[in-house]
C-alpha cells in the first residue's frame, strides 16, 4: 500500500507544476493521479494504486521492457518528465543519430520541463544502437531514450 505522505507530496507537486496526469510505476506498486474538472465545479482528483503489471506500458504504448535483441545494450533514460528533443532547436542537426559514438559527457538530447531546456548527457561510452523516444513527444521519468552498444 502506498504511503499517504508520498501520495500527498505527489498531489502537491502536481498542483505546483500544473500537471493534469501523473503515472508512476515501480516493481512493487503503481500510482496514477489525474486532475480535472469543469469551469462550474472544483477540480477532481482521482488516484489508483495497484500492483505493477509485468508488461507495463509507457507513453505512446511502447512496452517498458526492451526487446530481446537489445540484450547487452546500455539504456540512456530520461531523468525527468518533459518533452524530448533530438536537436537544440528546430533548424539544427540532431545531437546524435544511430551509429554515433558517444562518451559520458556527450550531449544526446534535450528534455524540456517547465520551460527549461535540460541537456541530457550519455553518461556512458559506446555507439548509439537505437533512438527509442520520438522527437517532440512527452517522456516520463526513467523512460528509455536511447540504447547504446557499449565500447
């Protein structure tokens, strides 16, 4: 069962950041919070806490578990909820692409959160095997952005 203090903190963060939905999952529990309401009434908050399903899905309906051919690859995950961008601006080339060599300090993308553009570093060395996230789409904390073949 989820700790009520954690739930209250999540609700506070949702209100402070004007989020309408929050979905958190780990190996033991899942929490989904949704805020909504009409102009005529107060906002409504609903919550569901359940045991996590083994084949949980993420934004866009992609499976949370990597495909079997991804065995041995290093994941670069999103450190935050936000919008994923492959380039510093729409007129620029992407930071990296499939086949690009990366090092721990190589910038691989930007995740925009609350109007702040956060440059994400590879934090590993190798070759980009796959770009998992889609440019301009929302990503969640811990969502796999790239798969890297370690060098």
